[in-house]
C-alpha cells in the first residue's frame, strides 16, 4: 500500500523537502562585495535575491492565508523551475504515466508547493542571509551560496541551483549543508509510490490531501 506524504515540517534537518527550505528562505539577503562577477553569475544571484525579496514582502504584508497562497504562486511561477523539479521528483513513474496523469500530478504538485511555502511564512522571524558567491556546475547551472542566520539557531549555508535558459533563470534545486532537497524529495515520493500499481495517482492524491490541510487556516 502506498504511504502518504509526511505532515508538513515533519522531515529531519537533512531531509527537509524542497518546499520547507524555500519557506526558510523568506529572509533578508545582503549581497557580499562583488568580485567581478560575469553576466551569468550576476543574473543567477539577482534571481535568487529577487525571489527571496518577494517572499519576504509576502510574509510581511499578507496575514490572510488564501491571499498569501495566491501571491506565493505568482512568485514561485516567476522564479522556480517547479515543473522540472516535479518531473524529476516523480522518478520513473513520470515517464510511465500518460499525459492526463502527468497533467493532474503537475497541478497537484504546484498547488502543494505554493501552499507549503505560504503556510510556513507563519514562522517568519526576519532571518538574515548573506550572498557568499557563485560557481558554475554541471550543464551550465550556477550555484548561488548564501549564509543563513536566524535568531536562536545555528548559522547554515544554503546553496541555490539556478538554471539559465532562454526563458530566463530558474531555481531548480536547493542544497542545505550539501544535501540536495530535490533528491530527498524524490526519495520521499518514491516511498509514497512504493508497492503501488496506480501510476502517479497515489502521489497526486497524497499531494492533494496535504494541500487541503495546508490551505485550511488554524
């Protein structure tokens, strides 16, 4: 029998799903002194800082959950390559599914991502992050490294994987202490689908169930 997704925020420090850390990124970013960044590096850094600034503004301005989710959806659509992430996270089940099942899963994933980020803004405390620098990695992607400090918590390094494409930059992964959150999410989704012969349906249903909980005000 397929297992449902763990409740939001239940994963451990090194196994937080992607959406947990995106919410943690609702911080104030301080740019480190420039060391002659070239255009791609500057574009990647600006993309990350712009997204974080958008999340911070939403967290400060929108106390009402439904409005916060709507504004978060627009920020996510503009900044995160979430469809790329969703396809990877689904693993082999994505390729095996038909177009209708893929579309249903993508819709459920997007709604889950938006609700998760918006809901975690309840815990926003005005964290401070410093952009440490950038470096190129595989396939032309760029890692933007930030140092995150929050009151009463250890300082940690968060790296954002940014893909530069014809449509503009897109965040496609977040690494915390070197651990890829997209890889962790793929493992979590595989556990949901384990032993199921229903294709993507169990995962789509689990995402919808979690979204309903996250979208309901306390």
